[in-house]
């Protein structure tokens, strides 16, 4: 079928399939390292208890059959191996059903994890990865040309990502409308990276220009993704450049990387050759597309178009939802981020002591990998890896409820639980249980260039209150 096959999009398919599989690989590795401590049998929010509470709900997850940490690891490593094979392109060498099976497997295994992940997996980029992974299953193998409808469904995904994020900003905080959002954002974002301090200290007129450019990239450019070439490729390039700027300035797990990958759905081979004449990504002459593959893709396309109604209506709703799923398979989603900008940064700092609480007690601070702590520690780069506990600590400092997991975390630290301590960068007690623990709130700001030169500190902090007064084991 002439109108079914999109010849001239071989690079797009390779980037989409291998790149999305690479993000799945990172997600599975993160689950292997963090899920048992956060959500395992003895985690902060045990998945078995959640499964019992939701027994009557139709939540698709493999763990409905059985949950154990051992089974979780089997699921995770099965997914990681399958994702790694897709990254190197081995399944893509066979007929179209082989990569379909591979992506279908990693999609369902990760869906099973997300659907029992509770607040620790309540991020928009989980749904983004699942939706992108599901679509990637229908891109075919190297034997056939990628289907036109699948590439346009990817563009629809990019459109919702960007246009939805743009609308949520314009409907939200006034700082997006008066172009002052970046006066605060680099300093108050969830997890600054090594360049965030430098971005924060850029001249304010440049910050305003950045916001204006962001509005153009999110509210105007996405429309042109559906235009004929080379307009669509130019629009995709602008999306990619904007996302690379965000990669440089902050840690947002795999959100920006995945957005870059799906934007390649609008980039054709001719556009790449125009910029890089030496580029070579020729594939063998595609074979005739099997009728069964055409039928499966068209049925999937109709289903995705049916599910597109709720996200489309949401875009134009005055009560626009941000990062919401409209079905339990995470295939009909609304996206968006930072509808409001925090003006001041608070951080929850957890401290323990071997002494009795009092003016002479020596309190020592637990160190986290990504969230700010020691003022002299330069922020690190972690994205596209996702530090889930660090992100939840940021929400906690904003006033989000941590009542179902934060007291458990304190108890785990009081017991020097090895599994929990592995989530942290530094245990000041070297694996020995402290006698007391507390949580204080500090107000943080980036140091000035002069303070950095003189005191060698990236942050300046001052006490702003107490979240949890000193407690002993069993009393948190």
C-alpha cells in the first residue's frame, strides 16, 4: 500500500526504536536499584499492601498474580535484557512481529511496575515512556518501511507534550506571562545540575528572551510538525534544540531526552542529508509490507485515535489537567510541567545524633545524591537517570504530604536499614543506628559569584523551621 509506508524515514525509525529502548533500559536499571527499598516487601510503601488495598480495581499489572522482591527482580532484569537487545537492533533484523513482540514485552513489564509504584512512580514521564514504547512496537522491522500512521501518532505525542506544557504555563503562573519565570526557575527547580548555577546568573534580559523562546517553541512550533517536509523537519529541529537547552540546565529524569527522541518522528532522511551530506543510514530496499502487519497497525491507529479525544479536550479545557492518564494502560495521556514556579527554595534536611537532644548534641546530616544538601557540594548531573526519593523530598519541602512514606523513612534510618541507606549518598554513622533523628527545613538560594569565590559554596542556606522534632525508633 503506497500510502501506508513512509519511505525516507529510516533514520527516524532507528532513533525512535533504539532510543526509546535505551530509555526503557535506564528505567529498568533504576527500578532494580531503587524499587525494593521504596516499594518492595519491606519498602517505604510496600507494593504487596497496595495490591491488597486495590484488589477490586482493574489495574493491569503482572504483580496482581504474585509479588515478591525476587519476582520483581526477575521482571526488571527480563525487561532490561529485552531493552538492551532492542538498543543494539537485534530484533529489528527479523520480520516485523519480532520487534513488536520485544517492545510489547518491555511495555507491559514496565506498565506492571508503574501501576504498583504509587507516588514514587507518579511522574508524567512514566506515562510518556509507556506511550512511546507502545507506539514503537508498530514501527516495523528493517524489512519494511515504517508506517505513516505510526509516525504521525508520534508527532501527535510531541504536540501534546509541547503544546500542553505551553498552555499550562500561560493558564498558570503570571511569571510565564510577564516573562520573569527564569528569574526563579533554575534556582528552585527540583534537582539543579552542574550548569544550573551559571544559568541562574545569566542577565535578566536573557532570561526573558529564554521564556519568550520557550513560548514560541511550545505554542507555535508544534503545529508545524504536521506540515509537509521540510517544514516538519525544521519544526522538529526547533523542538530538539529547545529540549537540549533544558538538558543543559537541569535534571528532569528522561523527560527531555525522550522528547528529543520522539521529535525525530518528523525528521526525514533528506533533511538530515541536507545538513550532514556525509551521513549514511541507507537500509536495504524494503520488502512488501505484510497484510497482517498493515491490519494490526491500522487497528492500533484507530484505537489511539479513539483514545485521543480526552487528551484533545483537555488541551482546551479551562481546568486543564497536567500529567494525567485517561486510561489504565497509560496510552491516553495529558502532559505538562511547571504551571507554577516556586519563588523560594526550601529543603528538608534529615539529621541524626548519638547524643541526647539538647544544645550540646552533635547532629550529623544524611547526604542525598541529587537534592541540595551540603552548601559546598556542586550539583551533579543524573538525568536521564531518575532519583525517585530525591524528587519526593523536593515535593515534601513544597508542602506535599509525605505522611504515608516519610515517617517510615525516618524509622528505616533510625534502624540503619541497609536497603534504605543504599538510596542515599552518605550515611554519617557508617551503618550504625543513630539514637535520635530529626528533620529540619532550610531556606536555600544560589550563592552569588562573590560568595562562590570567597567561600567556595554553591548554596547559601538558613534554618526555616522544624518538620519533625527529635524522635527515637518507634516514635516517628
